[in-house]
């Protein structure tokens, strides 16, 4: 009996068991390595799980899921006041360093929030990126680990990856270049910032004012709905009230005018008084026995 092989492409071998047995070599992947989670990527060779610091869990916690968590947490951090402040400075330096338009001789510069020329060095860029990564890990990174723990290991965390957690990189000439590692140093000097305290306080004040306006609008709309519901209920009661129903019909037949509104308001008030009187008569008197 002749042996027949399945056509190529019909069946595929499971990747994971072969990888675990060392039968498949590491494959190139696209890994985002920018400290602030920018869209630029660098083609790198995927290292072994042990060198990445990946811990074994029941759920998926590999390079791909960790990178997804890294990108999501970075976006979350950049929305916070602290994250925005740090990211603004890092991005200002990165843009200036890569554009080629913000350079006087050998000196790089960017325009700060006040439009002033601010000079910086690559070391400043490195220090800003280092402070950014440390703050991100202490904020959303910590939350990522907490979420992973609460999920019983089903949820991935970028903090389990040495590369995503510890590597400090800067963007230069369109490439992300590793300039520091948190395992070796966590001492990053001060650097020129994009905005000062007053600038970011102004942003916070505008945000607070906007939120207050939104809450006031919601409250106003809620109260208006409640009033309409109350008026609607009173109208039902008036139509069912033999003493007021005829007046209601007369007022309803009037053309729209200020007089009609006033008469209708009087009718509503009469019904409110009738409701209060009814509630008072329903109160049970104390027993005299």
C-alpha cells in the first residue's frame, strides 16, 4: 500500500511544543522599544523566555501579549498629569533630535511651552527618558502587576519582560537606541523641561473647570427631567380631580400666552396643596387607650 503525504499547507505542527523542546530557533519579531511607546519599531531577534524575565502562568504571558500590555499601559500613563508632563519633555527632545530642524551648530534645542528656545544634550534626553520609565513602572506598571495577580495569571503584564520594564531607549536617526538599563542605574539627573509648574497647573485648572461645567450641565438636565416628571404626574392628578379637572380643560384650550402659563402654574399649586392635605389626613393619630 503506497504511503501518501498530506498536501503541503493542509496541516500545521504545533509551534509551542517544538519551541519548548528547542526544535525551533528564535524568530525575528517587531518590538516597540521606545520609552514613551511611540509608534516606531525596531526589528530584533526574540530572546529566550528566561532572558526576557518571563514567568510561567496558566494564561498567555509571552512577548506579544506583554507588548500589547506595554502599549496600553503607556497610553494610560500619558493621560495622567505626571505622565503627560514627563512625556512632553521626552517627545520634545526626540522630535528635535530627529527632525534636523532644531539645531544650532552642534547644539540641539526645542521650543518650550512658552515658545522659548531650550537647549539640551543627548544626556538630557536619556535622563528624561529614564525618569519617564521609572515613573511609568511605579504607576501603571504596578497596576499591571496587580491586575495580572488578580487574574490568577490569565492576564499578561509588561513588567514581566526585562526589555519592556528596564530598557531606557531614545529615538535618534529614526531608530530606538538603548542608552541605559534600570537594572544597572536608576540615577537620572535633572534636565530641561517642556513646561513649568504654572503651565501644567493651568492645564489642570482648565480640565477641572471643564469637568465642573459638565457636572453642572448634567445636574441641570437631571433636575429638568425631574421637574417634567413631577409636572406630568400633577397633570394626571388634576385631570382625575373632580374639583380641578374642568379648570384644567379650560386652561388647556387657551392659546399659548403668559396668562395661560400663570393660570396653569396656579392649578399645579392647587393640586400640590390638595396632595399635602391628603397626606396629612392619612396620618394615624396616637391611640388614646
